[in-house]
């Protein structure tokens, strides 16, 4: 039995074991990453990405309190309220979608903070 044959078998077994370990670690990391993006599957907790998106809709830094959320929501709804664009159907439709997104962001953030929506 030559050294190369023995070394190749040992290295091959090592590669297989290492490959299995790497596959397991990869799966664990992938699941953790996807859970972090999705939050809980039951919808009770928001992921960091979702929180940043919701705060961004209201033009707030992440971590703002409920009072800041309300102030930002009022300010943005005052600017983009659909009634201000009643004469232009395209702008009215865009404003309606935007205000709906602002309302959703405010509701979700207040629910996340445990404040009354």
C-alpha cells in the first residue's frame, strides 16, 4: 500500500466529513437568515428588515417611539392626502396608495411597540 493511496483515502474521508459539516452549517445559517428576514411565522414579530422598511416609509430612524410615529404619520398624511389631488385622477390614485402604505406602516409599528393603534 503506497502512501499516496493511504493519503488519498484519508483526505477523501476528511473531505466528505468536512462537506457534511459545511452543509449542516450552511443549512443552519440559511434558516437563521431567512427567519431573521421573515420574523416569526405566526406574524407576531417583525424582522429587522421589515422594521427598517416601515420606519423608512414614515421617514423615521429605526427605534423611534410611538409619539414620533404619530407625528411623522400626521405630517406625511397632511402632505399626501388624496383629497388634495381630487382634480387629477393619476395623482389621486398614487396618493391613495401612498396613504394606505403610511397607514399600514403606522399600524404595524404601533402594534410592534405594543402601543394602541
